[in-house]
C-alpha cells in the first residue's frame, strides 16, 4: 500500500532530506586520494549526530555502517573499511540516509576522484542525467512505467547498462516503502503518480555488458566483469501538481 503524505508530513521529510544533502556535500569535499572509506563513514555518522539525527543505514537490515561507499566496480552497498583507500582516477558512489523525528531522508552521489577517463566521465554524467530526467517525468498522472522508461532510455543514450535489479522506492515513516521505482521498463510497476507521493529516485548503471553479483560479505554488489558503476539518488515529493527535490541544500 502506498502512503500519501500531507503537507505537514512533507515538511518533516524536507528537513530530514536537507540534512542528508548537507552531509553529502561535506563528504563530497572529503573524497580525495589517500582517504579511506571508513574515514568517510566516520564523518557521516559524526555529522548526523551533530544535527540531532540518526544515521538510518546503521543497523538497517543488519548493515554494519552509516554510509554506503561503493568504489569503481562496486555498484551499491559497499561497506566502509580502513583497508579501502581511495585513489586518483577512482569513481566513488556514496549513499546516505538519516531519520528525523520518525521520518527518513535518503540520497546518493557519485564523484570522480581527480582526473578520470572520458568513459568514466560519460558514466557519471549519464547516470546523473537519468536522475534529473526521471524527476522531470514524475508529474501527477504519469506512470512509474513511464519513469522507468525515461531512466532506461537516458542511460542507453549514454551507452550505459542499467541495473534493473535495484532502484528507487517510496520513503516516509520507513526508509523503504512502496512503490518500487525501477530503472528498467521490464520490471516497472504499473502505478500512477499522485499528489502526496514521496519517492527516492535512484538510477544505477555501469560501463559493462555483464551481470552483477553479491560479494561474500552479503552486501556489496559488484559488476561481474569489473566494469565501473555509478549511482545517483534524490528524494522527491509530489504535491499541488508539482515535483520538489527534497534532498538538496537551499
């Protein structure tokens, strides 16, 4: 069942997601050669507590960290570690969420570390473009199948392989709610977009043509052919016939 949010609900979600955006902006500036993914996780947790919110990924379904840090062929759900040192030329995706007064925020960005190849630039640009194209398509009356097609078509325009098994979701009093917002038409839900929906839009893609697989840690998803991947996410609210990005810094 899809829970439609009131304007009062959306205000709470706006606060939660703005905090996520603020912390991601701090983390973005800390991603540089020589930094460990554990260092980024420590910052994310500390910044959340400073703001009086809880890092919502920590312990969620058993996840052992506050931040997902996925490097190069790691698609999503990378576990931060002291042994994972960021290098020049890496592609680093970070996904973060918080809980504020019972309401959840969630967003993700991908960052190029220093100088990267044109292929990696195309990867990052294409996935980010798919995110904003999808957001533009989330108007009341449109269907999530249409949104999935917009994401998939945009990614393919950039010669990228969409990740169909993972994607976006509803968000509100829980970090993951109905509906599932896929990145591919083949498994998209037939759901009409309505006022009051709050959705995390989450395009994920890679440069390869192979499959993805889960590592033995039970969390990290990688490309089977070690192709680099990228991941962007915004939480949006649909109300009064408009679409608002909640996970942004004012």
